[in-house]
C-alpha cells in the first residue's frame, strides 16, 4: 500500500522560513519524479514545483522562484521544500505527490500527471 506523508508545516511570521518534508512508502521512491502543490482556503489547488527522479531537473512556478527550493534524498525516501521569505499569501495546505512520468519541463504542471497524494501539511504565515 502506497503512503505519502507530508510534515513540517506550522505557523511562521512573514519573512520567515520553513522546510517541508514528504516521505513515501510502498513504492520505489527513486522511480518517481515528485511535485509539491498547495491549496489556500477557497482556492483551487495549484502546483508549486517538480523534481525529477535523480534531481537532474527542477521546475517552479513564477511566484515561488527565488524563494522556494525543492530537493530530495532518495536514500531516505524523502522529498523537501525549503520555503524562504514567506508572506501571508503563502498560507495554504501543502501537498506532495508522485509523478507518473519523469518530466519536469514543458507541461510539467498538469495535475493529472500526478498519482499518489499525501494528506497535506498546513502552513500559516502571519503578518
């Protein structure tokens, strides 16, 4: 049974940092590209970033470029999202997911390309 679990969320002041983690079990973690997403209250879920299986390629949406950094440790079956310079607009539930293909370029942000999802971790940024 595949399980994907996010952690590391919490309450942080604007300008602060958080590092989210995502572990996956029941599958060969290193066989999957991975992505991070978020969903704010009353809004649709949106993609944030993607990383290929061997970390050879990454992509970010414009509004997190230069602030967020995705990485992974395949030996630990863990995906990370380092978030810096947080603003209240970053307040959301953050999710990770496995990707059906090893592509993090072009149309990498299509959510239909992601299959196993976690339950999310809440990030709240106060002003």
